[in-house]
């Protein structure tokens, strides 16, 4: 059972790496390549979100990094817009990393 958990965690890390790599392909001059990258990213994002062995902070940091990176890119790119839309609808709870940190303002 522990090995399965570890393999699933590793798979989650591989997915986020693949998502980062596919980002470049969203700008490929061949629309078929860009569309394939978009569709792959959405599938991988779904798998990443469904990974029950990754903690919420890992998901938040990874997804927030991807989302913010995409937002800085060409906003007129339909493939980028589609991925951003998917993320805003399906991963919104993870996109504000600051929500995962609580600051205890008690003085000692």
C-alpha cells in the first residue's frame, strides 16, 4: 500500500513536469500541435487534481505556478485561454497559495 502511495505521488510530480513542458507547445505554429498540447494539459491537470496522495500545499504551489506563468504569456492565445479557463473552473481553490498559509499573530 505504501509503495502504491509513493508511485502515485511520483506520478503527480511527473504530471506537473509534463504540464510545464507542454506550455511551450501551446505557441507552436502548427495548430494541431498547439491543440494537442492544450488537450494534454487539461487531461494532466485533471489527473493531478485527482491525485489523493499529493497534499493540498503541493497542489496549490504547483498549480499556482502554472496558472500565474500562463497568465503572463500571450493573452490572445486561444489555447492558453482554454487552459486558464479550465484551471479557474476546476482548480480555483488551489490558485491562491496565500490561503494555505495561516499566520499566527499571537505575541509570545
